[in-house]
C-alpha cells in the first residue's frame, strides 16, 4: 500500500475480516488456507447462538503485519468451498453513539437529558389523565 506521495505506508493491522464463508468452513480449514502467507496467531469464526453454525465470516490474526497484507492481497476474491470470499482489514468493534460510531462521552453524560425527557413525559401523561377525569366528570 502506498500513500499519495508513492511511499510505502506502514499498516499496523494484523487481523483480517474474511466474509462469504460456507457454513462447512472450520478454524482448521481457514488456518490451512491462510498459513502459506505467514504465522497465524488466531482464527475466530463467530457462531450463531441457536444453530451453532458459523455466521459466514471469520477473523484471521497474523503475527506480522506484512503477512496479513500478503494474505489480503492474495485471498481477497479467491474461492473457498465453492464460494468467493472477501478479505479486508478488520475494524475495531464500534460503540453506539458519536458521529464516527464511537462514543465520545461517558454513558452517564446523557443522564440529565434523559431525566428531563422523562419528566416531560410524566407531565404530558398527568395532563392527559386530568383531561380524561374532567371529561368523565362532565359526562355524569
């Protein structure tokens, strides 16, 4: 990979996302498919909780960043168990909130806004209850 000036960029990523997997693919199969590119630190295939079958994607972590880059270049859009697999550098898990998908404030930062909203809801509910009671009183 090169930056705009043509210089090689150092990519610190060692974990690849591998998508489009057949449900028959196991850790051992993925390890065997990716080990030609370098030493593998970990293979993780998330499973469906109910069926215990793979979810169609996995993460392969290499010891060296160069090995991950070589695997990415060679394995992206390759075929495994009759299916075309997609490889990308894995992204860190995102936390809900914040413009970029990451929370920029602590969880409790919204507590005042939440309390104010709840108070408004309660006031609306109380006002609706009072108008219902007045209407019911006028009917009798």
